[in-house]
């Protein structure tokens, strides 16, 4: 069994700690909030992000980066995308070349338009070339924590690294598939959150199944165009990290991004929606970065563009849908 550091104790990081401790690993769970550490220590529960789930004694909560990383063989990072660079800068003195780094963050860095693996390499590369993998796929935290059967993807340019993560993380309820397409897996996980906001808008407006089916299908086309323009393989977007995650996030009631879209469709302002929750919907920050990346790559993404305009308050949800429907006619 291994010692695994999980950096980020939100709902997904906490759920991963439950799944990995269940395999027999010792898990150190780093939380930014002191209240989260105190909650786990006192009642073995992350009441802020994953209430109702009991955490095993083999999950050790901490607010100390050095304590979390000491002796770890795997480091799983589950922080919001906009703080990924800053957290890796903090971790860098305590990282070792023999550690396997696993990014489970779904997003794009807004300032540099970098995927999370690119951010990680740019920081850790100053000391050593990292052994790096990315983790993505259809996986609601609550369902993983309670042991529902879940299949996800681990991608790495190093087959040995991907296989190591697959073997160490897989269990009776969590099945990992390997991939070498890091770009496709990361962009699928990031862009599907934008389409999920649009799916929520459809729900919030009280529209039916027809527009939802069209949105998911054409959303997948946008995801695939962008990923392939960035060097990914199209078939990756037809798999778990693309279509699988897209369907889950667009249709599941546990989707934070879909929930944001529902409230936007009902007429609430983005500012009010964000202020009413302590959890981050990655699609909000990813949308602007994706629009910029698509522009840089010369990729047309009309749905993503309209979600951006809605988030920026430039257009109403109903007018955004009307404009999408009135675009010039095309072949599929």
C-alpha cells in the first residue's frame, strides 16, 4: 500500500480520499480551511464540502503542505484551476522527482491559456521533470464516496506512470482506464463544464428534451474541434473524458455547473449565484479562457461563445438561444 497526498479537500478531493483509503492506502488530505481539518479531526466528516460521509482513520487531515507531502509516493492535486500555479509554487520545495503527480483539476489557466499539466510542468520543471498524470471522467463526488461503480481515465505521456496510477487507484467501485492523450483528456474535462452551464440554462428556461439533445451533441462537436486543434485525438472525446463526462455534467442533478445555468435561465444574476455557494463551478472561469484559446487556434465554438456572453451580462439566455438557432445553415 502507498502513502498518498491529496491537495485540496473540496468535495472531489475528499471523495478521492475515501476511495483511496478504502483500497488500503494511507491518505494525507490537505485543506486550505482550518475548519475543514477541525471537522475531520473531531467527527471524521468534512461537513463543509461532503457532509454525511464518514472518513476512515487512515485519512489524516492537515493544513500543512510539508506535512501532507512528507513521504508521499503519489500527490493528487484537486485545487481550483485558478490557484493551481500558486499551490504548486508552495509545494515545490517539498516535491521529489520520484513522486507521481496526478492532476484531478478540470480547467484552463485564464492568464496563460494553459492546461493544468502544462502549469504543473512549468513550475516543477525548474527542479526536475515531473512524473505526471491527469485524472478525469464522469464522476460525481458523492457517488464516488458512497462506492457507486465509477469509471474514469488516467492519462500520461509515460505509459508506466499511467499504469502505476491505474493499479494503485482502481478498486471494486472505481475503475481506471489508461490513455496517452493528455491534451484530449484535459480539454474534455474543462470544456464540458461550459456546455453544462448551457444545459442548465435550457432547464432553467423550462425547455424540453429536444434542445438538450441538440446541445449535448453540438457541444461535443465544439469540444472535439478545439481538442483536435490543440493536438488531441478525436476518439478521446468520444470516450469517458469527453462524451461520458459531458453527459453526466449536463444531465445530473449534482452538477454545480448545470446548477449555475439553471439559475441563470431563471433570471438570477451571476454575482448572486456565486455569492450563494461556497463551492466553485469551474465552468465560470473556464469559459473566457476557452473563448480566447479557440480564437487563438482558429476554432469556431458558437455555444461556448454564447455562454461567455451570458456570463458577462451581454445577452439574455433566451436571446442567446435564439441567435444560435438563427445562425447560417450548415452541414453536420
